[in-house]
């Protein structure tokens, strides 16, 4: 896979082994992951190109899905964060990409397109072309020749 950088949306294993990695933390990430990302200057605290974790750009990243988006599933349980939904309603980003889900799905919540990138453990990820501002669901298992 050719890319300029790889962005992880939390619950990251071994970020020090991934070339050109940037990311945010999830609830399963410990102090060791935080220290690695800080040492590599790889943690996204606000804005990174056209992507932000603080709602300062039209493209936002979050570990958790917003409550009510119907895009966050762990097993058969639907998950979501109501504080994130409030931010989404007030800031109105164009797209919100999130982790913490075992499915790849797109849903509209208010004016925002909510995108679950899926679980990398299941081979799921998203390619975002920042120049064309388009994204595509991918799966490592399906992408193999």
C-alpha cells in the first residue's frame, strides 16, 4: 500500500513500527503508546493537513462514533458518544471518520457524513485522497491478488 502517511484512530498496537504514522488515542491505549507517539511527534492533538481532532477542519477524526450515527458496533452492541454528537451538531464538519467499530459504514447525522473506518484487526481501513478529498473503503484481505 502506497501512502503519504497512515492515521490511526485509537487502540494502536506498536505505532513505533509503522512508517509515517500519525494518530489519536483510544480507550485501550496506555501511557506507553502516548509516550511513543509524543516522542515521534505523531499524535494528532489538533490539525494535520485537512484533518483535525478538534473540529477545526471540515474533516474530523475521532476514536469513538457519535451517538445516533448507527455506525459504531462492537459485536452486536451499538456504541456512540453523546458529547461527540453535540460537537458535531454545533461545529457541522463535512465528514467525521471514526474507529471503535467492527464494521465499515457511512451514515448521515445532521449535516455531517459519519464514516466508520472499521477494524484494522479485521483488515478494514480507509484510503483518503487529501488532494481530491475523496475516500474509499478497503480491506487488506480482499485487496490481496
